[in-house]
């Protein structure tokens, strides 16, 4: 049986956390919890594995600056295997702009920009999307931390 016809398995457990980044900290962010493990379990014969999504968590954000906008960024604590991608999308707080689904790496990626001075948002939605290509093969269970930060532009 060729690679495209076999069942694919990628299992990723995510731990969402908000860590302060003292050099650029400009506010606070908290996440309601960790999403359940994201598991890619199959594919249509001849096609790429079916992606999985989760939107069960929320976040709160506060821009503590009285005169400067803020941005929300995220990164992974370790790289994903080749052929595996994790995208995150944050609902924007009032007055800010979400950049839509963003593929995460171990380098901070902007997710939301223009959080107004002294602005905040409560109970905003977090969406995760895990995709894999056939070339990823079978990947055993992995755990990755998604690290969110709030910083000046």
C-alpha cells in the first residue's frame, strides 16, 4: 500500500500558557486552559491527512499602557516535526485587529495588533488548527507549549 493510502496518525497535546517577557511586557494575557489533544487520524485515499481544529479555549487580555497600542504574539516552545503545522487564531479585543490563522514556529508571531491603550478583552476565542502532510508519516504523541505574550508594537 502506498503512503497516500495508509492511515496517518499525528497526536499533539497543547499546553497554552502566558509568560511575561520583561523586556517588552506591556500588559497581561491569560488563557482559560489547555485544549484537548489534537489528533490527526486519517486521510482520504490519495489525499492529504484531514486537519483537526479546536476552539474550546478563551483568553483575556489587558493593555496596561495608557498611551501605546499593544500586540499579542505566540510561539512554540519546540519545533514541530517536518510536515506538521499548527495554526492559531485569536479573536481580537474591541478596537484591535486579528491577523487570522497564523502558523506557529519557535519565533514569536503576531496574532493580534492594535490593542488600544488601556484596552482589554475578556472571554475571547482561541482557535487551533493542526495539519500534516503525507510526508510527515506517522508521528507519535507530542506535547508542545504555545507561549502567548503581550508587547509594544
